[in-house]
């Protein structure tokens, strides 16, 4: 019977390689506790998010579970008020998930609660001289670029 190419040959199973191996090594001992907690909080946030009022999910995030309190982070005072109004429902949902919580605390952030995707970040400005040098460097990388293209330093001495 033919063997699967995705499985290592018999008797040659070594340690896994790649990003998964690095994550497994990180989580193997107590040093991984903060990472495990962050992953747990993220999973819990994903479970609670559908129970947030419409429009609020994009502006709120579960930040912590501290004692018997859920701690949420919002990005503006208006969302703070809306989340406080929905606190009893969220506490009930958290209890149904097995958490022993009694209250909800809301904190307002000064910045975005989720990092902006690279496409939404403003591009750094570049001087005209820097732009022309970048274009010259890119021209050198093109396969059809003539020898010495973009070299404005003059003859070598």
C-alpha cells in the first residue's frame, strides 16, 4: 500500500520543524503561561462577541477576566455607555460558558483596540530625492535594465 507523503518515513520521526514547533516549544513550560492566557482570552472574546449589541462588536474587545469581573476595552466613550447597558446580558452569557463572573467593567482606550491592517496604515512620506533614488534602485532590479542604469555617481576612479 502506498504511503502518504505528508507522514514521515517509519522510524525517522524527528522533532517537528517550523512555526508550529516554535509555538509548541514556547507553550511547553511555565514560560508559555502568558501566551496560553492570551489565546484563552481571545477565544473567549470570540464567544462573547456575537452577544454584543449591533455595531458595538467592532468597537469593543474582551481585555481580561479579573476575579469575578469581565473587563472590556472600548475605543470611545459612546461605546462605553452602550456596553454598560448590555452588561447584565454579557454576564449571563459568560456564566453560561462556565465562567464564575458577577460584573462587567468597561475601560476606554486612547487608541484603536485592534491594530490597523497594513493596507490601512498611512505610508511614510518620502522626499523627492529619496523617491528618485528608490526608482533608480528598482530600475536596477528589473531584468531588462541596461548595465549601469541608475548609476549617477560618475566614473569609478
